[in-house]
C-alpha cells in the first residue's frame, strides 16, 4: 500500500466560512459529554459506551440535531442523555470547513478537537464537513494564530493517521506530539493516554517506504 503525507490526497475541498451563517447556511451536529461527576469532558463513545458512527445516519431527514442524537443514544443505551454539549464554533479566528474524501469518523473527529457541520443549502444530501473547534477567551495576536494553525494541521494529520488505514503517514507527527503534548491532556475530549498510545502505535505500524511530497 502506497503511503503519502500529502493532505490534498485526502481533502476534497477547503471552504472558508466567510459570510456563511449558522442556522441559515449550516448547522453544528457534533456533541460531546460533560461528565459532572468527574468534572471533565468525554466523548459520547467513552461516556455512554455507544458507537457514535450511528449518529450521522440518525440525522438524515432533518430535525433538531441534539434531539435526534439524544433519541439515538437513548435507543441504544436506555439512558436519556442530559449532559450533551455542542462543540464550540469559534467566531475568531473564523474557522474554515474541510470536505474530506473519506466518510467522517464522528468519534475520532471529536477526539481530535474538531466539530462537524451539515450544510443546509448544499446540492448534496447530508453534506458533512469538518472544522477545528478550538476557541479563545481572550484577544489573540498573530503569533498565537500561527500556533493555532499549526495545532489545527497537526491534529488533522493525527485524525487522518488514525482513520485512513495506513494511506496517510507523516513522521513529523512525532515532533508534533512532543511539542503539543499538553493539547491531548488538557484540551481534547478523549482519553489522552489511549489516544497518544494509538497514534504512536500507528506511526510504528505504518512506517516504512513513504512517498514524500512537499508539506501543505
């Protein structure tokens, strides 16, 4: 199997938010769980032991995303989820949407700090896009924005490493993990030790001959 670190092989389109408005042009359909008992953020899969891959299909046909997702979780677990939180949608710096070539992995997207939107005016039914959901509470300068972009691209590479079954590989992810290790232990709604271990295992499993392209 040929491996590559070329992001363009996996991203069909990058769409600036621009003048698009939530509720008019798109809706956020990604949620995580606030664990009140342990005062921490969890993914739906980890907290409810529920396969979130079922959630995107549950959203077909319209309706309120949180109501449809809550119903699907209750059907699968017998528990009425009352602690779901929508992934943040940052106003500044304005995010952009990624239309990936492969189907989205709901659990892994949330685990890596991304959110998912559905376009409401698309010619394609159930047009799901990825966006980076990190937000800032204070004013940020250009240097911080650059760091944010580096974080976003690094986490996108991590997402692709874990979801593309060896087709995507970038050894530079090791450097990213070393430099931004705190992200996994402070900012992401997943089990950080397991997530980092999985990334390192995938890096080791798929290392070997790599077709290297200029970084995007």
